[in-house]
């Protein structure tokens, strides 16, 4: 095992039953293997329907794999106690609003973590920890904690979720299209925040359909096509010398900002 290697997928497959009576099947993820080390961002790139979110859900144990194994530091994730698992690994998703219960104010997110994971921590110390985690994601406790989700922006809600993950002192973040609902400047802020966290040793599985984002943030890139990995390697290599025709097609479809559109 590589030093610091943390998340490892080995020939993981997911087959869904489809059709009116579940008589047909479709393979959404087909024998996928890759790894994410500590302090590393790995992007999982592919067009809609390529199986990216299904992989994220299996890693987060929201769905089981039919075949293959997923291990964290060598342990099969399905054998780990759930609470201990979620101390290490958390997910943040595309639509931050869906992760919140609209009837609770934002501070509820943090009080729930305290109840479940840190029941003995004195309130004063806990408050300081929350304030410091919020500071890390560039939010101010006084401005966000007493608000309902609808009173906060998408970017603020995403940051709150990242702060929550920080409080748990996780090792790996599964970020599924987390910037797609954000405007351009907030998006760069959230990306830079991830880069910050990475430098502190957090591993990130960065799921995106946006090649440019993947290129910006990740050390290694996995390109998925119809549930299969078609390219996997250092991001630079994947972008500069793609081996597979599908990757070349994806790259060619990215608008070239330095060129003007010349029409057809
Ligand atoms: N619960 C399910 N039952 C049946 N089929 C499913 C289910 N979840 C996903 N699929 C199918 O599996 C394939 C992969 O879906 P997945 O959501 O992983 O793709 P994706 O790459 O994340 O796409 P997107 O970028 O649009 O979110 C798709 O064809 C999808 O229709």
C-alpha cells in the first residue's frame, strides 16, 4: 500500500434494476478501481449519467456495491461501525439546501454533531471550536448561526457543511458537484477553500462534469464513461496527453476562452 493511501476502490460495480417490473438491469458502475491519498484531490470527471454520483454514494455508504471492495486505510467500509466511519468521511452535495432541514436554524447542524459525537465537551469549549471551524471557512458565527437555511446563500450553506466536516476532523471529503449552483466568484472561493484543506492533509474526491474545475483543483483525474474508467492518472498528463478518444472528445468540447467563437 502506498504511504498515506486512504480510500481505495477495487473493481467496484453497481447494477440497477430498471424497467416496469425491474426485469432489466443497467450497469451504472463497472469494475472501477482508483485511490485517494491523504492531502490529495482526485477528480472524478464524466458526462451526465456516467456513474459519478453512484460512486460517491457508495463511498458514503448511502448505497451498497454489488461487486468489489471499498476500503479506508485497509478496512472494508461495510464492516466499520457507521458512527466511526462518518467521523472520517463526510459528503457535501450539489444542492446545499437539500442537506438542511428548513425548520431548524443553522446552529442545529452543529448542536447535532455535539450531541452525537462530543456529548461530554463543555459548551464553552464547543462554542470556541464551532467559531474556529466557521472562521476556517470564512464565515462569522454571529452572522450565520441564528439564521434559517432560506436566509443564507448557497455558498454560505456549502461553507457551513464544510465547517461541519472540519469539526469532525475528517480525513476524506466527498464533494459532489458542490460548486455547480454557485456563482463564479463564490465558486472560486469554495475551490480555494478546498485547496486550503488539502494542504492540511484532507483527501478530497471531487466529483464534477466540469473539466476546467477538475484541472484547477486536482492532482489526479479519473475519467468515467458509461460507468467505466477510460483514463486515470496525474491531471496534467490526462489533460495534456489524453490516451482515450472519449477524453479527447471531452477536452475538445470545453470552450476555449482565449478564442472567439467563429460560428458554424
Ligand atoms: N436508483 C437508481 N435506479 C436506477 N438507475 C439509476 C439509479 N441511480 C442512478 N441510476 C442510473 O445510473 C447511471 C449513473 O447515474 P449517476 O447519477 O451516477 O450519474 P452521474 O455521472 O452522477 O450523472 P449526473 O452528472 O447527471 O449527476 C444513470 O444512467 C442513472 O440513470
